[in-house]
C-alpha cells in the first residue's frame, strides 16, 4: 500500500471534498481518499504508485487544482 498527500486549491466545503473524493476514487488502484478541506490536503491510499498526471486530471475533473 502507498499513501501520498497532495494539496488541492479551491475547496471550501464538504461538497467540494465529496466531488474530489469521487473523482480520485475512480482512478484504478485507489483504495481510499481522505480530504481535509481547511488545509486542502488530499491523502490518497493506493495499491501502488499513482501517476501525478492521473491524480491531477481527476482533481481537475472535479473542478479544482492540484498544487502539490
């Protein structure tokens, strides 16, 4: 298992967190997503290393930006 934390900008509420969670969970290999709205931290647990481009695309599909 791999756990990686990313920073997402633009989230302001639980609905934002739900949107990001839904999109990131759809990436193959993702087993869990935890979002902390105040800090923008999105922690992704996966079976192996994920491509940052895949995570960025999922976050952008939800309407937000991955900054780190």
